[in-house]
C-alpha cells in the first residue's frame, strides 16, 4: 500500500490528484498527517478526490486510525487515513 504524507501546507487539489492516481492503480492508499492543519488538508483532499473518482463509478471509503511515527528520533502520534475505492 502506498503512503502519501500530507502537511498543513499541502495543496488539497494536488494531494487529491495523487490520491486518485494511486487509487486507479491499486485499491488502497494511506494518507499520513501530523497536526490539525495537515489532517484538515488531508480530509479536504479526500473530498476532492471523491469528486474525481465519482464519474468512473468509484466511491471512496475512509478508515481513520492513529499511528506512532519516529521523526528525527522523536516519536510522534499521527493520523493515518486509509482510503479504499469501491
């Protein structure tokens, strides 16, 4: 499963395009976001990608979860959003 990392400065349209591109090739993708701003951009990207995929008859399902990541030796809690195309 491919992992896309989202930052608070990420463009939701670009993330949505990447998300749709990955979902066209595989059935699942994971977005990882640390912080409220990054999660916000990720959720907006999912909503936009859903619009991109709808004409193809593909609906997106999002499964949120927590994940612990090590960044520069420091453990951080992130949100992972697993997106599946159905």
